[in-house]
């Protein structure tokens, strides 16, 4: 072979080798680039996973913290509920603080706490203390009292804590209580601040959280309500005792006055009885001598003298009637009157009175009505005395009822009592006179009473007779419309009962 050919072959081989080498180098570069790209992608994925892991760890820590805070709040709420239940079941202020001392020492998760009561008169008084000595409490009270700005904020209801208060304010309060982490809350009631609640930790072991602040605020509110309730109860209790004392004193005064009135009434009754008896003898003599003279037994007398003797006799009769009424009232009041009790029909008694007073009613043109319940059994009364009740009341009604007016007598049975009414359509009685109508010798001032004489004893006597039979009497009236006298008569249990009968009604003019 020629050298040229050899060179050509050698050159071709070298060229071929070079080309192969070039291809090999190019392939490696491409692989390297792919590997670098994959590595970058892996780095990015790793960084993303790292960030996610950090986020997961952070979230887990936050969740753990939140869970711890939630557990703490739940535990605090449970303790608060127990404490609230304890202090809300007593109305004694001293007992409230005794129960707080027992509860807080077992339930409150703080190294130090103190509850102070406050009043403008006595300043602060320590009621519940943990973690402070007596001298420390004195310094705390002095520090709060001297810090006027702090006092004003507490009086306004502001709550302080080491985590939320301004650094300067937190520092000042921490110095007063010599505590690093704290919550200071006023106890507010209806009248304003009544005390303070302080809780704190002297070390960094326990820090103050928002949940702690809420729990202490609720605790302060519960204490305030309990103190307010206890003080209100104390005020009411003292007022009640004072009222009881005053009522007792007033009752004693009334009993003394009543006893005095009873003595006076007894003296009056005895005096009236004695005077009446003393008057009856001379009146009897006067009436007897007047009758003898009028009969002419001592000789003929002039007609004018006879007329005057007739007036003497008439006035003597009026005085005798007055004296008899006074004696009857005094006997009934003293219980010396003898009642001749017997059974009689009430309708017959009313009819007897009607027959007796019919001339007076006809003379004035007054109408008469009765409405008597037929189920009323015979009543056991002193008939002569009870007729006097009807006579007095009906005569009174006739006197004050104008012509063409009506007097109605009603009697009905209600259980074991007879309810009776005598109603007229007369001039009526003013309210100021109604209250005194049954007073002895009292007469209503009106035109009729000015022209008609009376003693003012008829109504009091009627009331006394009704009461002597175990009943009651009262009056209702409307001026210019009429008056109704109400009175009752108790029935005995053994008296017969008749039901389902219509009332007996009678009208007469």
C-alpha cells in the first residue's frame, strides 16, 4: 500500500474516532443536563415538603396549645361553676367568703390570690388570702389606695392583666403585689365597686391567658351578685325586724289604748246605767202626778193647764223611752241583758212589724215590698228584741223616704246565715255620715232631722241587738238614690233545710 493511502485510512479512522468521541461527549452532556434538571426538581419537592412539614408541625403546636387552652378553660369553668353554686346558696356575707376560701384553695390554679371588700368608709378589708402575709396585705392596700389613677379606673369597672395592660400600668400593679403575672378585677354590684379580686403567679411557670382573664371576670361578677344579694337580704331582714319591733310597739300601744277605751266604755256604761236608774224614779213621779192632775182627781183644772200637763206627760214618755234605750244599750254592752230565746217564723215577725207601721206608710204614701226566701227555717231569737230591730230600721226608712217611694225587706239564706236587707228609695246618706251612723246620739244633719226630733239611739240599739244574736250590721247608701241596711242572723246547724223553692214575694201599698 502506498503511504498516501495509509495516511488516508489513518485519517479516516482518526476522523471516525473523533466523530464517535464527539457523539459520546454530546450524549453525556444531555444526560447530565437531565440529571441536573431532575436534581433541581427533587430539591424543589424536598423544599416544598419541608415547608409543609414545618407548617404541619406549627399547626400541630398551635392545635396542642389551643387544646391546652380549651382544657384549661373547661377546667376553669367547671371550678367556677362549683364556686358559683357554693356562694349562690347562702345569703350570709361571711359565709360567702368562707366558702370562697374553701373552693378557691381547691379549684383555682394560681399561686397567689386575694379578695378584698371595699367601702368608702372602711376602705379595703381582706376576706380571702393565699400566698400573702399580713404585712404584705397592708402594703397592697396602701399601694392601691394611694394610686388614685388606678383607683379611679377600678371604680369605673376596668380590669387589668399583665398581658393586656400597658407596660407602665402592668409594672406598677406588679410592684404593688410583688407578682410577675397577674389579673386584677373590680367586684361590681348595683351600687358600684364593692371589692377586688386579684390572682397571680410570681414565677414564669404559669403565664396569664385570655381564658384566665375571662374566668376571673366572671368570678368577680358572681361574687358581686352574691354580695349584693346578701346585703339586700340583710337590709330586708333588718327592715323586717325594725318593722316587727314597730308593729309590736304599736300593738302594745293599741292594746293599751283599747284597754283604756274599754275602761272608759265600761265607766260610761255604768254611769249611764246609774243615771238612768236615778232618772226613772223622778220621771215616774212626774208622769204619775201629771196623770192625776189631768184626771181631775185633785179637782177641776183649767183647759190651758190640762193642755200643758199633756205636754208634760208626752215629754215624760219620750224621756222614759230614751232612758229605756240607754239602759238596754248599757245592758247589752255589759252582757247583763237576758235574751228570751224562742223559735219563730221570720216572715211572721216581719208581717207583725208591717201591720204596726202600716198607718205611717199610708200617711206618707210609701210602698212596701217583701222578698223572703221560703227555705229559711224558724229562727231562734228574742222575738221582742229582734222586732225592735225591724221597727227601728223600717221607721227610719219611712222617715227619710219621700211620697211614692218604696221600702223593700229582703231575706235570703246563704249556707248557715240569713242575709237581711231593708232598702229605701229615700234621700240617702253622705259617706262622711255613714261611718258615724251607729255612734250613740249621732244624727245626720239634714232638713228632715231638723224638723223631726230623735235621740240618735235607735240605730246603735238595733246594731247591739243584732250583734247580741251573733250577727253583723252595716249600711250602704247613695245620696238622692236611697239607703240599704244589711244585717245577718246565724242559723243553728240542727235547723231544717228546704231547697228548690221559689222566694215568697209580697207587694203592698
